[in-house]
C-alpha cells in the first residue's frame, strides 16, 4: 500500500531593517533532526535573543546563539515538540519579536492488511487494515478500493495512536485475481516541497520549448515561471505549471526559474536552457583600421559571441583559396602584422565552428604607399658670417620609419655633426667656416620611395686670395695698351679701385678689369689695387714702366704687334664679362681669371 508522507519548507521572509526573521509555521516529522532560526540581519551589532514558549510546556531544544541569529536545534523531533514559541531580539535599545507555531506529524510505517488469506468463495469475509504511530490522528483518512473504485472510507479520531479499519464482503468467482487496496492518508498542511522541473532543456533554434514544474504541498501550491536575464533582470513568463515558448530564438537561452508557493511557504527550482544553433555573431575587426600605410602595424581579431563555439579559424584569401593564419579553441583568435607591405592588401576570413554548423565573415585590408613629403629649413639660400651657427633641419612626413642622408653637391665629405631622431634629421654647423660654402642635399628614403630637398650656403668673408695679372707686361712701349686683371674671393661682392700712388686719381671697376690705353712715359710709376667689401679689404701693388717711343721708326713688327694686342684685349674683355655673369649667378665673386695667352 502507498502512504502519503509530507515535508516542510520554511517560508522566507524579506530582509528589512530591524525586522525579526522567523517563519510563522513549521512542520516537523517525528524522528528528524530539525533547526529553527530567528535573526535580525540588518543590525550593525551583536543581537540578544530570548526564546519563550507560549504554551504550557518547555521548548525541549538546544539554543545555539550567534552574532545576528539564534538557532533552536531539535536533535530528534518528538510529539511534545509541538508548541507556539516567541522569539525576542534586541538590537541596541530596540526590541523586536515574532512567533512561530511548530506542528509535528508521524506516519512511520505502511498500513498492514490481514484476513485476505482466509477467503472462501460465497462466504462472507472481513479484511482488516491496521496503522499505528499516527500523529495527528484526527487528520487520518482511510479508503478501501476495489480496483480503482472506492468502496469504503473512514476517518481517524483525536488522541489515538493506532487504528484498525475493516471491510466486509462476500467473494465471488468474479473477484478472483482482483486487487483490493487499503489507502491511508495523513492530511497535514505543508509548504511546497519536492519541486522538480522536467522537459528538454537543449532545443534547436526555431523549435518549441516545453517545461513542466511539479511540486507537493498543501494547500495546493501556485506556480510562477520567471526568466533570468544575463544582465540580472527577471521577466515573468506565466503562472502555470507548464511553460511553453514557441519559435525559440537565441535570446530565449538562459535560466528559467519555477517558484512554487502556498500559505505555508515557497520553494523554487531552476534549469538552464540551451538553444542549439550554428555560430550567429561572428566578427572580424582590424585595429587600428582597415586602410593602412606601408610600415604600419595592424592586429586582426576574429571572434564569435552569439552562441557557444568550439573553435575559430583566421585565414587570408590567396588566389581564391583560404590560407590559414591562426586557429584557436574557443571563441576568438588574432593575428598581428608588425609592419605591413603593399602585398599584405587583400581579404581576410574569420570562420567559427560548433557541432551545429559554421559561420564566416570577411574583411578587406588595404595598404597604401606613403605620400612622402620632405621639408628643409631654412629652405632658401643661407648667407652667414664666418663663425656664426647654423642648423639645417630636414623633416619627413607620411612615412613611419624614414631614412635620412646628407650630401654636399661638390662631393666634399661632410664633417659636421648629424643628429637624427625619428622624423627629423639635423646637420649642425657650430662655427661656420669658409669651407662650409656649398649646396647641401637632404635625401629621405621610405621603402622604395626617395625624395630630397636642397639649400645653398654662402659665408660672408672679406676679400682674400687677391692676385693681379697684367697683360701683356708691366714694361710696355709708349702708345701701347695694358689690361690689368684683379682676381679675389669675397662675399658680398667687393669694390675694386686702381690708383697711381703719386696721383690722386682713382679708377673704379665692377669686375676687377682695368684697360689702360695709349700709355705715355708719364704713366710710369707705382700702382695699387684695393679690393674692399663690408667685412674688410686687401691690396696689391705693382709697377708699370712705359718706354718712350723712338721718332719715325721704320715700319716693323711692332705695328703688327699692336694690332694683335688690340685683338687680344677685346678677347680678354669678352671672357671677363662671361666670367662675372657666371659668378653672380653663383652668389659669390672670384674676380677676373685672365688668360695671358689671349692678350
């Protein structure tokens, strides 16, 4: 025979500041070890508890005090543990109290049927059903069943420990092999217990979800389904024993909780629902971006977050075929290219796998050539005084790792300090010397691209290295011409003055060339050339001797020589003009390089 055994669950009480937490009713089974707890969890200090029985009997339990709760321990529940107990709790100067009613039940053994071994066809027989140690006996119910039909019922009486219930009938041939059952029930109110959730918890995407919640308790408990979201929020799904969700989506995966409650308490059970689906949210991302310059660094991330996946694969598409770069167990992987090249442009593929399928997504990576730009400061011609300081600064943009080099277009070695740092290179002149004059070139290389900038450096200096050439000679015949060529190196351009030391007459020349025509013996004397600019001057002296011409000399070779000299002087003048023009284009002056052979 089956018996109805009932259990108890304590009713949880919401925690509110300075409120005593104690269930209003509890049901204990005889022989069990049970605990009853009274607490004030909101008290910031140690709470003082006092247990007081409200009925005329002791508590018969052991007290176990703690800081914020006190526990009554019933090592072995007995009938005399039924009581109404008051718990007083003092927090500081405030005292709160609550009471609880303890009910005890006992139904230790199954009913015993006798008389079934003395049955005879056609003779009246009596079957007896006996039960013992029942408490509370007044809630006992007994039913005799012939098959599934109730043929006799009875009830218990208060303050009795054992009962015997009889059923009298006359066996017939039709009763042979039939089942006669004695069913005894102890109808005691109890909080919900034995809560179970059944149903398939792993469902394919798009299918239906069916979950059934079952529980025991009296009075009959009520059911409430709640979906617990990942963000901590809860959504009520319905107040039925059966939860039905049609066309399941990914958002329906998670924890579902069944709350069962009646007047005596509540209990809950939960299950985790998994939605079976192939990867749904597979992403591929390039950091910092998908469009890059040569030499940039890039990291490519492949991950899938929609549903659980077994592994992911990151590949690069080459000639229509996916070549694997990285594979990882789990939901994500990544690949880093520290310095991209133009050849790294292309399509990258992220593919995620699980037992239900796969999903792939692609990313196009673009690597562009650098738009290299070079700037040189100062960017105009630099004119400096000797001994001054100068820094030529060459800057590169549009290239992550530029390479610098400096050149002198005169192919002279650069002995000055060069300082390069990242995107800038400097050529440092601590004390500018005359030898530093020239054109300087800064070349910047970025991969296969090279660009350059140049500037011209001029140094202020007084006249130096001055020389004087006289054609055809310092000794000439009366009536002849003399060309004086003065050569000097200086900047800015000098003024050149020719003077006869015993005369106050001065002759100026812009190009350092002086032509003395039709000389006479009076032109004989000491001459001086003074080459001057803002920074200084330099002089050269020489003597011209004019030989007096003889009277009526016969026509001879001198006549032809004069013609040749005139032609030579004209040729020399043309050369001087060309030279001065070239010197001025250079920004410096090197006066009159005369060629004696042309005079």
